[in-house]
C-alpha cells in the first residue's frame, strides 16, 4: 500500500501558517546570508594601506607638531579604521546569530507543518509524482544548512582577520590613545602595532647564515677596555652549541648575572646595578606619605622637567632635565637633598628646532655612570659626559633620530665605555639603527654595528651569561645579543614585535623580553647565530606591556600594562599564574625590594605587591604628584622623581 498524505481535519490553517513561516525563515536566512557575503567582501577589500597612511601622517606631525588640521585628519582616519573594523566584526557576529535563528525557525516550522499531515493507507497511483514534488523541500533544507555553514565560515573569516588594518584596530582598542593627536608611536611601520612582518631570509650568495634575517653586520672599530670591576669573558666570543627543543627546560640553566659598573655607583643606570629593577640591601619602609611627611626625608623642587629616573653615585643623586630652550644635569646630596650643582648642556647644533611628543619631553632617557663619570643623552641624539663635580668633559652628537619621540632609550656602561642603543627609522630596511660604544674618557666611537630594527625606545642590558659578557637589545622583530667588548653579534631570536619600549630582564637561566604587539619570550643565552628555533623555551601573550619593563622575582615574571593590569607568569613555563587590574595608569617600571615589588601610578600613588604565586597587596604609599619615572632604591631609601620634585623616602629615626 502507498502512503497518501493530507492535512488533518481542523488543522489546515495551522498547516498553512507553519508552511508560510518556514518559507519566511528560509527567505530571511538567505537575505542574511547575502548580507554576510557582502560584509565579508567589504572587510576584505577595505583600504589595507590606511595604517601606513596614518604612520606617514604621524611622521609629518613630528615635523609639525602644532599643525591642528593634521591632528584632526589623524584623529578622523584613526577613528574610521577602528569603526570600520569593529563594525564589520559586530555585524558578522550578529549575522551569524540571525542566520542560526532563521535555520532553527525553518526546521521548527517545517516539522510543525509535517505533524499536521494525516497519513492513511490508500492506493496512490500518483506516488512517483509525490516523490518528485517532495524534492524541493529537501533541496530547501540542504540550502539552509549550506547557508548556515557558509555564514559560519564567513563570520570566522571576519572575526579572525590578521591584516594590517585589523591588527592596528585591535591594538588601538587595547590601549588608550594618550599620545599627542591620539596617534601611536612608530616602530615597524604600521601604527600602534608597528610590526612590518618578518625580515627577509638570507641564503643569497655572500650572506652568512642561511635562514637568518638579513642585516648581519660586522662591527666597525676596536674593543672596549675591560670593565673597572672584573667581568671577564667579554674580549671574545666562544660559540656554545645551542640547546634544541623541549630539552631547554631540562638542561642545567645558564648562569646569568648583571654586569655592574661597580666603583662608587649605588644605582648607576636605569633599573639599578644589574639593570633588572632589584634594590640593594637596606631597611626600606613599607609605607610613606609625602602629603603629611610620614617617612619623607626630604623634597627638592626640580628646575627642569624630565621623564628620566634618578641615578645614585658617590653619595649624590643625579638626573637630567630639559625644555625646548634649555637642558641641564642636576646633582643633589643623597643624604640631605641639598642641591650641589647644576650644569647646563649647550646643544651641539645651536638653533636646531627639536620637536617631540608631549608624553616624552626633551629628557626622557635615564643617565648612566661608571663610577668616575656621568653620562646623559637627550632627544636630539647628543651624548654628554661630566665628572662627578659637574664639569662637562665632552659632547658627542649622534644626530637627530628619525622617530616621533626623539631618542628615548637610556644609557648603560661597560668597562671604560658608554653603550648607546640608537634605533631609528620606520622599518629595518631603512638601515639606520645601530649600537655604539663610546669611550668614556674622550667620547670617541670605540665600535659601532648596524642593527636590523626600526626605531625603538628600549634600553640595553649588560649580562654575563656563562663565560660571555653580552649586551642584550630588544628590537622589532629581534632580540639580539652582542659581544660587549667588540660589538660583534653573538645571537638573534625572532620573538618580539610591536613598538619596542620595555627593557629585557633575566632569571632562571633565560633572557626575558616582552612587548605589546609581540610576545613574552624566554630565550636561553648560550647559543650562537639565529637561535629562534633552538633557544626559545616558550612564548606567552598574557598581559603584554607597552612601556613598563618586566620584573623577574621568585620564579615568576611580573608584567604591567600602561592601563594598570599586573600579570604574574611562571618563568619556567610561560603559563599565567594570576593577574590583577589596578585600573590606573602606570608608566614606571617595578622595583623589587626583598620579597615584594613597588609599582607607581601616574597620579602619585605607590603599591607594594608581594612577589608570590597569589596576588597580595602588602601596603600603599602616597607621593601626591604625577610619577612617570622609576625609582632608585639605595641603602633603605627610595629616590623618586615626580613631575616637579625629587623625593627621598626612608624610615625616620
């Protein structure tokens, strides 16, 4: 017997309504599917060179910082990029939900209509025709399923975009636009992301190291005199076979220590004796309050502004300051705060107009000392040396660097030389960046080497890794190590990205580098050549900073974003342990004191956080003025630079 189907008595209207509703859902789904197609095409064919246009406009703004019309164009173009990207993403997500709803409605109403059909055994000579007539319904079901699947794929395509405009928009939304004209720093050529992609690979005739990025340079010049305090191993490079793959964590860790200038320097450079933010011994206070005088030993006004951190040498606190018209180095007695001297530093090119961003100023770089001389660098590339009594010894002009902020990296020293990471340009292919060693007594170049990096603002660190003294520099996209005495490149790892400002650090046998737009990476320092595939223990992406340098303590890496999100990461595995959002702006790098570290926000509050595997706020303190600089911590005292004053905090008798 054949099956004969017809609507049951009394259910004809419900049957018709269900059939019509199913049809409406199918038509609606097809319309949404069409709109998803159009949205995908629109997103994929948008102006992907807009971030590059923004970067070009930023460079123009650097030359003409008072051009209000240009600022407005930058704001409008930036807003258009972000609105277009996130509008497309929002529509894709909504469209997928609507398409899924249409599919559910189609099948639900189709099932309801089918249930209204009565099936009775009866001869049916038209069975073949009925089967043929039922085919369109099956085709509709397949079409709806296809549309749903296609919409899903297109939604995923839109939401997972990784082109230049997408990366620009994502990063722009993660950080507030606190810079002039709401434009981001350059550093690789693409707006706030700043990553221009991997460098071209070598392998051509005459290029050593197949598989390495181009730009392996030979240093020019001689070698530095050995360090004042013994730190042997820097005169040559003894290649150590790199350790491969997962065994990195199992092998004995490489012994890494900071190379300190020694002498009478107690806090000789940015982030202290080892360049890692660790305070020296002393009985430091857990609380202070500059507004009521609690544990505030002295306060002195500063004649000139600057974002650089104080250094401490021979019982003196020294820092630099500058405006468009004047720049100077100032010295204070560390015990009493009494001003000892101030030396004005004339520019190497009188009358040269220097234009910088408001959030950098004219003196962003922290000074350095070898215990016998003081070294400062200003945004126009002038490096100056003074003796401890404030007498200018020499001035070496490096030239105005090509970037928005002027020169922003701080100085460090090795032996009888001062080390300058002078990165500039919009991309590595500009071939303008270099690392230099200047003789401390004369200011003459001892050695210099080209660096395959665009403009950066990161400070180099000097470490003894095993038997080798290395200068480690962060750039885009390379973390690189150089022989400290000769400047010869030792190794490189393609692990970084974005606008490089945070300084590397070390611990657990690894060099750690972190930057927003790139990674947090752990790199073993005993390799030679391109160690990207042989010495990188792990990569992580939680809580990446864009200004604040990472801190290593007690088996963990502590990161802090400008927006105040603090993240603890296991130093051996890269796994996130905890995070805590202070919901305040922070630019100063953390300083470790015993088992806890200090963080400063820009409003003048300080937070002491336990360096442990669970978050605990130990105490808070008050400066009461804007703080952007990292403190110096010496003999139980904190020397803190605010916007207008230099403070000394310590336990009162």
